[in-house]
């Protein structure tokens, strides 16, 4: 992949915050791991050759309780197989959707002091990612 995306830009974060905050949201997560995690030099795992997948598992283990605390839950998880329409070079190691009671819950999670400590694992693990906000609808299984 030519571009890597690990954190939102200021403009993306501001656009997220400008959307309605009082309704449930779903966040589609698509993640590609580094072969080896890239921790800051002063981190306990720095230079230890920890696989990116393991660093991401560490991120999940440490942030799972915070996700639950803010009322979030993973509502779908899948294993990437192939892209039928879209860039052929995008292959994802982790694919899942997280539902939050509202965007304030998401903001509470990412600003939680314990989350701020744990996010180092995500930053070390992720080569590139997509985090896409969706609004819930009542359309259900109808198409069109």
C-alpha cells in the first residue's frame, strides 16, 4: 500500500465531532498489521521482535474493558478473504464493527487515560487501517 493510516488527521477528527452525537454509531475497522511491531525506543517491547498481530492483541486486551465501560460492543467480526471491487492491494488482517451508544462514548474511550496508555500497542502494530463511522438505520435487511 502506498499510504498508511494509523491515526485521524485533525480535519477528520473535527468532522467526526461535528456529526450528531446523540445516536448510536457503528465503526467499521479494517486493519493491516506490520510484520514486526514498531514501538517507541523507550517502550518495554521496543526492539524485541514482537509480531504486529501480537501487539494488536495486547491492544485489544488492554482496551476491551474500556470499550465495555463506555457501552461499546463488537457486533461483527470477519476474516478477510478477497476484494471483489476496490484496490487489489488492500488486504486486511482484522475486520470488525464496533457499536457505540453514541459518539460521545467513542470520544470517552479514546480520551480515557488507560486507553491513552494502551494505544501504543495499536500504533506499534498497525501498518495501515480504515476506521469508518456509520449511522444506524432502521432499514434492516431491505435492499434499495
